[in-house]
């Protein structure tokens, strides 16, 4: 029987602004997790730049 993941904590990724759920690999540092994936973590600077208003 498959295990259903219910009632897992969620956060919003600071880069893509999409919700992501708790994962076992984040068990010890869930409070510090900010990014939903390595892709977002690596792109954190490119997506957060404020456009120049010239």
C-alpha cells in the first residue's frame, strides 16, 4: 500500500514564489530552507534583480 503524504509543512520559494513541501532530507534544517530546488538556489541572484527604470 502506498504511503500518502498528508499535512506536511509548506513554504514559498523565494525565487519562483511557488509552494513546496517538507522533505525528509530537510528534516534537520527545515527552518533554514528557502529554495524549492537546486535550480532555484542557483538562480537566486538572476531572478531577484530589480529592473532599471531608465
